[in-house]
C-alpha cells in the first residue's frame, strides 16, 4: 500500500486482478486522480506566473506616481490623492509578494536544512513586535517547558510562521488584553507551541475557512485573517506541522502548532506537562 501525500507525484501501479469490473474501476480512479493532479498543477502554475507578471506593472505605476509627486505644479490636494494611490499599490504589492511566497512553498523551493532554537527565535520576534504590543497595552508571556531545538526546517519560513501567529494575536486582541505563548512536549514525542489571545475570537461557523486564501473569517474581526493564515498553513504543511484552533467569540483564540517528533532534536523527560 502506497503512503502518499497530496499532491501526488507518482502514478500508482495497477491493481492486480483479472476481474474486468475491478480493472475498469482502477483505471477510472487512476484517470480521475491524474485529472485532479493536473488541475492542481495548473492552478499552482497560474498563481506563480500571475504573481510574477503583476510585479512589473505595479513597479512601473509606483515609479510614475513617485515622479509625478516631484512635479512642481502638483498642488497639495493632488499630492494627497497620489499618496492614497501609492498606499493602495503598496497593499497590492504586499498581496503579490505573499502569493509569490506561497507559490515558492508549494513548489518546494525552500531548503529544510536549518537547526532552529525556538526560545531565541521567539525572543527575536517578540522584540520586533514589542512596540505594537505596548501600543495596545498587551501583557505578553512566553513559557517554553522545555525549550527545544528544531532540525530539518527552514528558519526563514518558521520565523514567518511564528511571526504571523504572534502578529495576529496582537492585531485581533482587545486593548489591555493578554497574549500567552507556551510550548510543551506531548506524550507522543511531538512538541506543541500555542499562541493564546484574549481577543474577539472567531465564530464556530468561520473556523473551517480561516486558512483559505482570500476568505474572510467574519465581520467581527474587521478584514479577517486573509492571507496571513494561508501562509502559515502552507509553511506548516511543508514541514509536516499540524495546526489546531480553539476559539470562543468575545473571549479569545488559541492557535497551536504541533511539531512532529522527527523535527525535535533535544530529548526531554516526560512529566506533568505532557499533553
């Protein structure tokens, strides 16, 4: 029996049978699988090509707007409008860059050869986001019991994944709320790192869709989680990391990453903190 993960890259061998009905069923399933794989590859190729193509006209428009602002006969009112257009282009450029990142992940263009210690990595992220947390008077705690080192990962992607979770915990929190980041070893040898906030939470009906690209999580949290969670889902899948979500509206959310035992380098004793 083949153990495979979608998208499949190989065609399964035909079923050994002399029964015509089974032969027909096997051929039909193989053909259907091929069509699904081809459709997936076309969608992935389109995302990559479209993202690359969009960067050129965006860059041209930005340059033209910047040059226009330097013109002497452009009054203050026109400059404000140009600045608004540039801000829109900046948002569009960020979206395209995110799509390019997801495309690169989907196409396995990142090496997974790094060793990463979670504790200093989280300290780096916390320092980068400290001003945003302080601006909203958020109490942040980090407790890794025990600290661990990952291996066979891509540091850039793991950083981006954890950064997005932490950033969302700030963005969708309430002023004066809290963020609790905790890491513990599970009984099965995996390591669970969770990000818990005291924010608006996510409706149960929206939870199945929060990792979908461009899908809004709900009006109660403004713009929705958008491409941010799509990125972390792609990164997690690329490393074989599981994601669990618990959320209660008006009370907060907890996003948990379950790193498989194969990514953990430092063995620890199991104890009361086992999940």
